[in-house]
């Protein structure tokens, strides 16, 4: 009988363990959960738009480039306002002339200056790197380029030539600042 009681007791323990493991109870690890509020990531902005440009002669008079015929000694300046949007905590950008065709005039006869930028304070710079202006997402800069037709031109050099600037544009490219990758 002792064996029968031992067998019954062992069977009862096995059934109890099966019930505990099989759903009658749990043998679980503790766990907990908490929420976090990391905020929202917001992207900045980079854009450039160009207003209609103006051609002027050496005296500052506005000219119609479609009908004006240059002669040695002329100095023409093209000026165009650019509205630049720079939004970002570490934003910086470089503005350059793009799609500029090769000069068709003889280099000894025509000098073309690099583009210069003038900011709203009237500061002229050959530096084309722009950074955001405190308190404003946009800033207006004036881009200008000078074409000087040298008075030292002799003979019939460059007579009836043209220089088509019809596809020139401005490209604004973000610069990666030190410490960013």
C-alpha cells in the first residue's frame, strides 16, 4: 500500500505542476512599461528665387540688352536680387552662377568679373557663402557681374560677336559645416 500512496502522491504533484505550467497559474518574470516623449524632428529649408535682373551701363543708366550694341570702352553690369531661404541650426550654403557658357569674346578684349553679392546692409563680398539671418528665414542678396569691353581693343576684333547668357542660373548648395558628417 505504501507504493500505491507514493504513486498517488507523485501523480497528484505531477497534475498540480501541469496545471500551474499549463495555464492554471503562471511562472512569469516581472516586467513594466513606461512611455517616452522624445518630440518631433523638423527639417529645415534651403531655396533660392531670382527676381528679374537689370542691365546698366558705365553711368548706371538702365539698358535693354536685347537692343544694346557694345563698343570698346563699354562697361555693363548685370544686377539681380536673390531671395534666399536658409532654415536650420547649422545651415550654411554657397551660391554660384550655373550654366554660364564659355566667353565668346576674346579674353584680351573683354573682362568678366566674378559674381559679387551685396547684402541688405550694403556690404559687398566676393564670398558666396551665406548663413541664416537671425530672426528671419529669408534674406535678400543682390548678385552682380561686370562685363568690361576694354578700350584697348584694336582693329575689327570681336566685331558682330555675341555672348548668349540665356540659360544662366543660380545654384544654392548646402555646405557641411565642421563637426557635421
